[in-house]
C-alpha cells in the first residue's frame, strides 16, 4: 500500500465533493445551495428548505404542493410498528426508539432503494419524510402515556408535527402560530450542516449500498451523542444544574477550564466554527422573541446569557475560539414550547432529516465508492499461538 496519512477525527480530511451546504467557519457563514441561512430562516418554510436541499432548487408553488401531497399520501405507518413501539419500556430514550423504529421500517419496504430510477428514489424520499414525523411524535407520546395519533391532512407539515405531538385526548387541540413559526425556524436551522458526524455516518453507511432508511437510522444513532446533537439536552441539563446550584456561573466556568475536570461547557465550541455559529445568533434572538410572545419567563435564559458573556471575554475561550453553537439556546426555546428535554435531540433529528436525505442522494448519484478509511497499525508483531494451559 501507499503512504497513509493519519488524521484522527478527520480534522483535515475531505471525504467527498458536495454541492449542498457551504460553510466558512472562520467568517461564520452558512448557506444551503447558495442561499444564506439568515434569509432562509426568515423567509422560507421548512418544507421548501427540505426540497431545496434535496433537489437543489427552491420549489415553485406547484412543485411544493405536489411534494407536500406526495408526502401526505405516503405518511401512514404500518400498525405493526406500534407493536414494536409497545415493546419498549417507558424508560427508553426517544432517540433509541426513533432509531429502532426507523430501522424497523425496512421490514415493510425491504428492497433496497433502486437508485437507477429517479422515481423510485423520489418515492423513498417522500415516504420517509411522511413517516418520520409520526415516529417522532409516537416516541414522545409513548413516554407520556398518550394514545398514538396519525397526522391531519389539512395541516401544513410543521403544523401537523406539533398537532401529532401535543394533541390531548381530553381537550380540543388549538394551533398556536407562535409555536409553528418557532419550530419551523428551528428545523430550518438544523436542516443541514455538511459533513458532520451524523451526516458522514449516513453517507458511509449508504456507501455500502445499504438502503436509505437504515442509513438514516445509523445517522440518528450518531446524532445522539452529547458531543453532537445530544448537546442540546446536555445544555439544558447543565443550565438546570447551575440554577439548582444557586446560579454560580463562575464556578462552572472554572470547571470547564480545569483540564483535570471532564466537565465541558456544553453548547460551546465547534469543530468548524472558529467564530460565532451563525445559527446560534439567530436562535438567541428567536429565544428572546418566543419567550416574550409566549409570556414565559425562564431564569435559565438569564443563566445562559450570563455564561455566554463570561465565556466571550475569558482568555481560555477566546484563545481557543470557543463560541456558543447551535445547541446553546435551542433547548430554551424547545422548553418554552413545552417539549420535554429528552425530546430535544429528536427534534434535531427531525430538522436534520432533509440534509441526511440530500447527502445520501448526492452520494448515490455521484456514484461514490464505499467509504473505507485506512489505519496505522500499532499492535503486536507476529506472535506464536499459545494453547490455553500455557497462558
Ligand atoms: N468547554 C471547555 N473546553 C472546550 C470546549 C468546551 N465546550 N470545547 C472545546 N474545548 C477545548 C478543548 O478542551 C481543547 O482544549 P486544549 O487545546 O487545551 O486541549 C480545545 O478547546 C479544542 O477542543 P477539541 O475538543 O480539540 O475540539 P474538537 O473540534 O475536537 O471538538 C466539540 C468540537 C464540539 C466536540 C467540542 O467543542 C465540545 O465538546 N463542545 C461541547 C459539546 C457541544 O456543544 N457539542 C455540539 C456541537 S455543535 C452542533 C452539533 O454537532 O450538534
């Protein structure tokens, strides 16, 4: 073999060419298919952004209507999936449930996606976009002992998600436009982020020509960890702990800087951004607006702002260019919306779904080879086998 370059964590290794998301971590720029994240969050809705990411262009009204109709037409989930859900204990984390149920869908659509036909690929894509919100809602309702709901055809994609999550059997469900707008924005901000850990996982799983649904299931598992999507849950738990501990942010700043303490300031730092995460800027502003609109006062928002202020002027964070990332303020909005903390990373998965799909599709259309990194072997050289009585 040739010379192997070692790059643990792939800090400097490009794995593919991609035309989906542009990111400049030094300048803090993020664009989907050339459109700035700020403008998309302000002016587009989540389904338009999903279409843009997957197919490369913003849809016109007719294309968007057809896309939505096709998604709705494929949104039923087989009743046997409910039996699988039933088998989970209530204590199960919804991320584990979501990944398992996404995998379980392959039982009902066993043939791998035929990528030689755009139509077959399209059908799988609208199918998962239709079914995923149901699995998300079920993973929450199961935990809270609520009866499982199917979608409402008359509603928008994001409206429907909220209804499926929150509809209570004992009361009339009323749509709250503030929540719809907030969720729409959050999902757009999470929709893609080029070759992050979960997306690389989806691409590498799919590179063996495993199907779309299992590739997504492996992405969900990768997203779960606290260094990645799991950070949004970890941030809120950290802010709660600081509040319980009397709100002493300085103490936690010291812990985060102490190299003998495993504690990290969750929601801070990023592999690629060495400047403000542009998504964090938008989310911080949205947190203020949503809490204001809903009339919610949350002391945790003040703790978060205090931590941010301290970190931005602390030499440890300044030298290492550690800024708040997308996960720092998102949980505060989710919480104000009434979404339970163990669902935060599930909401991230819901937002990231179009990005994973777009990246998987691009990888297949580009006919990328199987992902197969190399290594530098550091183990023993040849050793003679010893029978068990001689060891
Ligand atoms: N708190 C304290 N120190 C930190 C933090 C933090 N949150 N993040 C990085 N550092 C320090 C780290 O100890 C290292 O210091 P030194 O050079 O003295 O050894 C230096 O900064 C560089 O960090 P790194 O771990 O080498 O950087 P990385 O690119 O491997 O890791 C990261 C990036 C996001 C995993 C890391 O910053 C982190 O663990 N942050 C907290 C978890 C988090 O918020 N994750 C969400 C990421 S954003 C969206 C997403 O993926 O979900």
